[in-house]
């Protein structure tokens, strides 16, 4: 998969956070801890990065992705016991809306860290 090394690195840092904190905290706690872990390793990540949303080439609003990695990977965090289909749809919709090729959905709420990689099948290079 494209950007596999970077996604593995992100997942590894998420595992470090989950191992230290366990499950049971609010999403914000994991978001802050992951930000510290990522910054410690000097990765190029922006937390709560605001992205414009367009419809028919018209700007209709903005949405914040939990993390934008190296300008190419969206990382959406959850802290839920179980992920629902809507969470998977949300991760894919963000990729399409932001025209990003690769995304991660990471759930800290389960006993073991849960993660999913996504590829945007509608990705337009050089958009």
C-alpha cells in the first residue's frame, strides 16, 4: 500500500499511547497523547487541521481532520467500545472531500488498539 512506512509508523506511535494509557479515556486525551508522541519522533503532523469542503467547485464549509500527516495522510481518532459503519464512512468521506489518497481510522476505545487503513479510490493526483 502506498505510504505504508508512514502509516506503520503512525500506528506504532498509537500503539505506544494505547499501551501507556489503556482504553477508557475521552478521544481528546488520546489526541493530545498521540500529538506528544508524534512530536517526540519529529514527524510532520498537524493536529485538528482545518480543511475546506467543496461542492460543485463551491466552498460550502470546513471540517477538521484529527491529524494531517505530511500533508498526505488523514488520521481520524475514535475512543469507542465498538466502531460503527458510520465511522468507516466518515473516514472515507474525509479522504474524498480532502482529495487525500490514504487515511487511517484509529480506535483507542477497545481493549486492543483498533486501526484501519483506507485508500481513496476517487483520488485525483495533481488536483
